[in-house]
């Protein structure tokens, strides 16, 4: 039955219906009638309490949606860290604010309006396009609704829609605003760019000790040593136990038999085909091709098909239509088939190469099977060993004692940063590879009781923090070379900027940019026509320089840094191409729709703020924390 339900829910019609429901609930949440009210509320909005179970249901639904996209390794702890708690509560609070106002204004839908909405819902229409009562009941059952609950939910959504339509309905961005923004965004410019590379200016003055000290003091964030931690750890990995696992011949044979398909490669053929709609043409093609005429020439003459379009490449039997597959895999090498009929037309097939089926023997794959079985056994042994480590920890043993009692190797790392590097910035070699190891190490305090953790890579680890070296400013003698390089780079950039300013003055005086570039040994290029949004990306202009270029008049010259910061540019505006709203009405209407939605969103946000003044919102964080801290509560799905 469960499989049947899953198949039903997977149909496109049901998915469409569920999409309608999910879209509705994403805005409004689930109707009051679905709430399971616990003793305490996570928030109170005026007279409405948002219950803890309701909050958990919404939170878990969002986590499940993320798991569908990212995989089951995405968990609730990650969701909390990413702000899902605030997002869920904000959504429920907004709905409650609108509910309060709906109740105050007495908005609702009549029974006739509800009936019309349901009867006009495409999800409930049968094959003839009319409302289908049986289909309606079936869809509700598949979605877990009773008719009463669905009607109540529809009524609540409709009442809120009445409220929002009154507030935001009919909002449309006016022509002056739309045209002005369109002209601003779509105006194009062509300009000539002369680039002075920072590294081309030659030597600059070396900084004095006083300048180095001042730079060090004024740019401390650039020269901070990261927090370093010294750690002791135990790492349990399946591969460390694999060699101890004994594998018998019977298990090897059983595994080989169960995985025989994995160790077999079916026959493959390199195939060419022509498909035509006329049986007589296909018969003529096959007859002439078998008589020795060129296959590709016939494809062009009789089927208007180029040679490359006939080539299917190397295929398996299952890659082909069933009717075509049987005939194709019955042909000898270089054989050409008789016409084959399928739903697509008439096929004529040529096989140019045959790769026979290949089955690897047990001896061929024995080592692989033994390694896999050992790893499988090691994972079971590792689970038992991890339980013993957990028991030792619970009994108060430290990591060194646990390693001795259970004959485990424990490791130690002195001064590693959060990125896995030592004080000198070099990678630390003996760190566990578990992705979560360093995250755990850097969220654990000195003296905190270590816990056994399982990694997504299948290993287990325990880490203890022995010492912490706080983030601190590196002394000048450690970073002197970095400071000198930074100061000299800034001086080269300033020299390039000064040089660009001098050349810009020549351009403003009427000297040709090409001539200026030749004299200065600088590169000169002319841009394509670009809009503001393309100027930085396509022409390598910094944001400030792009702004200045589009503020300049035709023929004006401006200077500024390149986007990558490696050069200073002299830019002359050669052509200003105004945008005409009348020439692209589709783009205008798209922009109008976007602006209208933005205006409506702003108005709705202001309305929500006003409602929050009328209906005070009180958030109970301690209740939220208790929901996640309570045993099993945060695992409710």
C-alpha cells in the first residue's frame, strides 16, 4: 500500500495539486484547524498564540525541503545555524498578523465562492475538463486532507487574499518611472581605454622603518595571527580495522554471485541508422545499401540526413527501441538490416563494430570483493568499538587512558588554526580527515568533556582541546616583508594613477589616444557598446570608474582603477547611445511588472509593520530552545 501511495503522489497531477497547496501554505502557513497546541507558545501575536508543535511542523517541513535538494546530511542543527528558526517564526508571525486583521474586519468567503473556487481548480478536473467529484476526493485523500479541513483552509486563504488584494491590488508602476529606469539601465556607451599597468611604473622608494611601523599599526587586521589550538584526539576509521577482518571463501563466492551483473559488461555495438516515414523508401535504401552503394550518400539522397546524424555511436541493447534492438543485435559486423518498423517510422540499421560481452571471472575480481567485505566487516566492528569508547568516556577515562585500555592510537596536534594550518601557515599533516573534525575542535573549550562524534565519511573521532593561543597581531619582524610589499604595491598604484592623470590631461587637450598610448608604451582598446551593468565585467572598469564613465558627457575623459586593481585607466567616452522605450515594449512591460511587484512588496512590508504596532508581537525564545533541547522533540518529522 505504501508503494502505491508513493506512486500516486509521484504523478504530475498530484504534484501540481500539492504545488498549489505548498505555495499557499508557504505564504500563510497551515490553517488554525491543523495546529497541535502544546502548553506553551513560541510567540504571541495579539490574541493569537503560535504553538510549539505548529512551529516545529513548519520548521521540519523546511528542513525536509532542503534535504530533498542537498541530501540527508543537511540536518536541523545546520538549519538552526543558517537562521531557519527566525525565518520560520517570521513567516508564522506574518500570517498571524494578517489573521488578526482578517478577524477584525470580518472578511470571509461565502459558501458559493468556496464552491466555485474548488470546482474551477484544474487539479480537480477530469479528462473532459469538468469538475470530477471522485478525483476531488482522491486528491484530498492523497494530500492527507478531509474535505472539511480543505474547505476551511481555502476559506482562510481566500479571506487573507481579500485583505491583500485591497491593499496591493491594482498597484502598477507608472510610465514616467518605468521609462526613466529603462533609459538609465539600457543606455549604451562606447569608449576608448588606455591602460597603465601598476607594475610598469618601475622602482618606487622603499619604505622607512617609521613608515613600516605606521602601516603595521594602521592595518592590523591584515597582519593578525589566527587563533591556534593544541589538540589531542582519537580517530577510529573502518580502513584501520579492515586488515583484521577474516573473509571466507563461501562469503567471497556468495558476494560474487550476488554482484555478477556488476562484473559483467554486456555486448555493445557501434550503430548507424536512417529513419524514414515511407516503407518503400526504406526498402529501396536497404536494397541499394546491401548491394554496395555508399551508406552516407544514400542517407543524403533518400532521407535528407547528413552522415553525422546517422551515427548513434556505441550502444547497448537497452539503448534502442525494442523493435530495432532485436534486429540490430542479430546483424553481423558491417551488416545492414532490412527495413524495421517502429512508432517513429521505418529504420535501416548498419552495425560497424561489435564488442562482445565480457564477464570478469572470480579470480579477476577476488581482491576487490575481499577488500569490500573486509571494509563492510570493519564498519560493523567499528560501531562496536565506538560504543566501547563511548562507555569509557562515560566512565570518566581521559583520551590517553582510553587509547591504552582499547589499544588505540591517539594523536596530538600542536597549534593548528581553523583551516588546518600551523603557525607558519603550512598544512598540518596528521590531522584527521573527517570534515567535521576542525569545526568540533574550534567550538570546544578547554576543560570541556570530550564527546565521541561520527563523521559523514564513516569515521568516529574524539577531540580534546589542550591549549588555545588567541588571535593576535603578528609582530613586525614576522610580517616585515609583507608590509614592505604592500606599501610598495600601493606606491606603484599611486604612481600609475598619477601617470594616468597626466595622460588624461593630454587627451583632454586634443591629443589622439592612440598617439598617447604609443608615447607611453600603454595598451589602447575600444570597447563594444555596453550598458552600465556590463561596463565592469566586459571592460574591466572598477565600479567607481564605470559610474564616472556613464556620468561623463560624450568626448569627456575620466580616470580610475581597473576592476582587478592591477592598472589605472584613462577612458574617453566616444559615443552615447540613448535607449528608446518605444522600441522594446516587451522589455518595458517586464520592467513594469518587476517594479510593480517591488512597490507592492514595500507597501505590504509597511502594512505589516503597522499591524505589528496594533497587535504586539511577543517572542518566547526560551520555549523555542526547550523544543530543540527536549529529548526527541527536535527530531519530530
